[in-house]
């Protein structure tokens, strides 16, 4: 079964393509429509952010069962600071991120220094965090204002999206060429120039496809009918009222603002890029794989394992904080039972994307692919009106199959 280990990323993308084609046929062409694809990416963004942090924890050979409850707690915490405490939004974001960092680091200390199994620590955290947010909110929901909702429902316009896309393309080509030259310089396998050109072409097609998708969605959204208030003359008292001015401003914004790149997708992409660079380009990140692959050898090599474990749990907590802000912004309110079960989706996304439950192997790209596969299954079956319990059964079967592939890949001879 060596092929499972060698071609696992390609197999995941082929599986995603196959899922898309099947649902495209079953839904009569609705699944791969631009509007649904953008909605699908927004749907997978929160799980993708959680999975980006979870993959580092799992690479070290641990697991975090509390990220879903932590997401709900920190999203509620941000809403409370915004609505009840009246703090400015930038300060709320900083406070929420610091809270997530502290909670994650605290769990990491319990795992690393007190030697409590991560399964027990985070299972306890799951119950504690859910209980805390229920006690704070007393069963009620807290609606948030429009500025807060921008993180969950906002968009970049077409020009901003294209500038960001072109910058990403240039940076991607630079890193691909630099990596190829570095591997050549140090005598490592790097492939020939044709392989290099193929990777650049693949990146070009991917970026161009995303830009075309977001541009099409932007023009489609801008052509939809907008309900505008009846215009009144400036001499009318109604013209100077705050409600009328707000309604006209909202209508004008809806007409002139082309909704291209969704903010949740942008945040997910930026965070995934940073975590990917950290795990592959920095010494500390590479040590995480050594810890998960063989802790004894890593310790004998001089790696201080407890410090790295605290670090990955702290980063996972920070990702939960970001996901909590986006989740609350997307729903427009914080609720005591928000994001219930999302920890299972994050773990499933990592495993489906090739992260090993035994540690030592995993990529952020694979985790995002797994999140997209989970969201595709969820979205496609919802379009087909499949009963929720059948959806859970099918997604559970997919998770078991992914773990089986991981076990077979691990047992394959090198």
C-alpha cells in the first residue's frame, strides 16, 4: 500500500473532484454553480481555520477535543465585550485572541508539564467551556452590530480581490522557484525544469480559476434586485432623519459594492499560509514533526518537548478565537450552543486530509482539503434534501475510510 502514502494528496483532490461531479449531476447543475461554490468556500472556512490549528496539535501526537466549545466560548466572549461592555471592535478582537492564546496555553501546560493525557484535558475543556458560556449568557443570544458581522459576511470588491490574487500569484511563483533552486543547490531531489513549469502552471490555473469564480459571483450579486427606499426632497424633514439616511446608505452600498472575495475565505487563506510557512520553513515548526514521529529521539536530539506542546495548543486556541469571531459575525449573534460538534469536524478534516492520528505527519493544505471535502458532502446532501441522520452516517463512514487509509499508509514498507 505504498501508493497510499505517496499519492495521498493527489487522491484527495481526485476524490474532491469526483464528489463535485457526482453532486453536479444529482443536483441538476446547481452544485458547481458560482454562487454555490462561493457559499461552499464560506461554509468550509470556519472548519478550515480550526483544522489549521488542529493539524499542529495532531502532528505532535496529541488531540484537542475542546476547539468547538472554545469557539463558542470565545465568540460569546467577543459579543459580550462588544455589546454589554461597549468596547471598540479592535480592542475586542485583541482581547479575544489573547483569551484564546491563554486558554490553549493553559491546556498545553496541563498536558506537557502535569502529564495529563490531552484527551482528558481537552474533554474536560469541552465541558467547562460550554458550561461557562451557558452560565454567562443564561440561555439567551446576543446580537452583534454590522461592523462585527463584516468578519463573517463581508466581501472584498473586485479590484481588491484581483490585486490580492495577483500578489499571491507573484509570491507563489517566487517561493516555488526559490525552493527549487535551494534543493538543487544542496543536492536534494528537485525535479527538472518541466516539473518546475508544471507547478507554476498549476498555481496559475488555480489562482485564475478562483479570481474568475469570485468575479462572476460579484457581477451576479451586483445585478440582483435591491430594495431601495423612495427618494424624498432635501426640504422634507424625513430626508434629514437618521433612519432614512441609513437606509439610503445601505441601498447605495448594495448597488456599488461588488461582493467578490468573502472575508472568511480570505482570513482562512492568510492563516493557513502563515501556519504552513511556520511548519515547513521554520526550525520550530519542523521540530513538531520530529516530536510526533519519535518523541524519544527528539528528546535525545535536544528538543525541549514540553515547550513545543504548549506552543501548539496555544496556536490552536488562537485559531479557535479567530473562528469564534467569524462564526459569531456570520450568524449575527452569539448563542450558548454555537458550534456544537465542530471539534469533530476539525478532527475529521485533518484525518481526511492525511494527518496521522499517531503524529509525525500532516499538512495544512491537506487539512484544508479535508475541510472542503466535509463541506462538499454537507452542502451537496443538503441540496438533495437528504435527512440529517443519513448525512451523519455517510460522513462518519468517510471518516472511518480515511483512518483506514492512514493505517494502511503507515504500515506500508518504505
